[in-house]
């Protein structure tokens, strides 16, 4: 027998004793001066044993009937569907069932002791006992229903909590998958532009192409090492950008001028990897960069923000956007911190302000 079944049987036994005591206690409170209480002292041990046994059986029957009706109705008329109908029907069925139990108990007493003629006082006491038994049965039904509803509520709360946890877990998994997808966009965006330049250099100047390839490999090594990371230190990102600017000078010469002025404290903060490279590449892609109209990009920072500003000189007939630049950066910030970059465009400048994060 399992521990749970043993516990349930023990609880039922305790409840039978409670109902037995409760019936006689309420009967005493209803009529404490009844002569019947004194007559118990004159009963034989056998008669007392029979009455106690029958009363215990009555208590057990009241519990079983009351709880059985509640279980039966829960399958056919749950509390959530119609509480008032459920209350009236459950109370009515409980009262009717207990009436039958009391009639049956009376028949048993008649069989044991024979037909008896009761005085008016004894008849009144029998009706009082009858009323008390019905009230106790209603109480048992109410307590059982309250316990049942409490368990349902606890189960619902537990299930709701589990559902919230699973929802958060699934949300985190989805966000991580989205983040990995966003990171995978960085490779082709970066490599397409630089391999195009490298292919031209191989034909025009093989020596420069070799140095370009060496720097490209160092830059790409940084990307491989950090693309799986969610955040990198701004100082490391700036060191990567410094190496990346060699590739920019080979591709564009002095047509693109990048100035970096970031203090030591800001360099200890964090940003998503490859963010600055994307912003610089994005500025070059969408603006004219010539000897007469150089593109100037400035990178500065304060304690909480990184500012990337370029002079605005849009290309007359721009190529269709690949959607990897600002959208990629914004989505990664949204997933990692909830803080979003601020983008503003004036008459002469285009500004992207990135939040500096903490590890």
C-alpha cells in the first residue's frame, strides 16, 4: 500500500471520529438539559458499544455520501459552469441522502431493540438529532468542497507558474536563435565587400594585395573569435576597428576619414561584437566618398553612450539595402538588453548613439 493511500485512510478515520464527536456535541448544545444524557450512565456496556458503533458507521456514511456526491457532481456540473445550481443541487442531494441514512439507522435500531413508543420529549430529541446530522453532513460537504476548490486553485497557480517558466524558457530559446541568426548575417555582409576589393588588388598590385590579405585575415580572425559572443569590451572592438581601417584605406584612400576619441573608462564597457564595423560600412555604403567630398566618421563616447557620427552626403542612386546594418544592430540590442540605439538624421549629419552595456 502506498504512503498516499495510508495517509488518506488515516484522514478518513480521523474525520469519522470528528463527525461522531461533532454530532453529539451539537446535539448537547441544542438541548443540554435532556434526560437522555443522564440515561447513558445506566446503559449496559453492550448497548453503549452498539450505539457508538452505529454512530461511527453513520459518521462514516455521511462522509462517504457527502464527498461522493461532490465528486459525482464535479464530473457533470463543475463549479465553474454554474456555481448557484451546483450549490443548490449538491446541498439538496446531500440532505436527501442523509435523510435516507437516518431512516436506515432507525430501522436498524428497531430491528435490534424492537418497536418503541417514544414520549413527546424523546420524539423532540430524535428530531433534534436528525437536524444535527443533516447540518453536520452539509458542513462536511462544504468543508470538502472548500478543500477541493483550494486544491484546484493551488494546482491552477502551480500550472500557471510552470507555464510562465516554460514561456520564459521558450522566449529565451527563441531570442537566442534569433540572435544567432543575426550574427550569421555579419559574415557575408563583411566578406562580400572585402573580397571584391582583394580580387581587384590581385590584378593591380599583388604586393598590396598580400598585405591586404594579411590584414583581412587578422580582422576576420577577430570576427570568428567573437561572433559567437553576445558582448565584447569596447576597447577590444576599437582595436579591431583600428585594424579594419587599414582595409578601408586600401579600398577608399583618404576619401573616408575615421576619427576615434574614446576615453579609458568607456573602453571598459561592452557592446555587441562587430557593431562599429557595421556602422562604418553602413556609412560608406550610403554616402558619397570622394577626394572632393570626403566622408568623415567620428567615434566618441561618454559614460553610458557611444556616438558614431558621419557627415551626410547621400548617394544619388543608392543600391537596395540588404537590411543587415542598423536593423541588425537594433535587433541585437533589443534581445540583449532592451535598450535600443538612437538614430537621428539632420541636414548635414547622420548620428547613431549606441548604449554602452555591462557584462
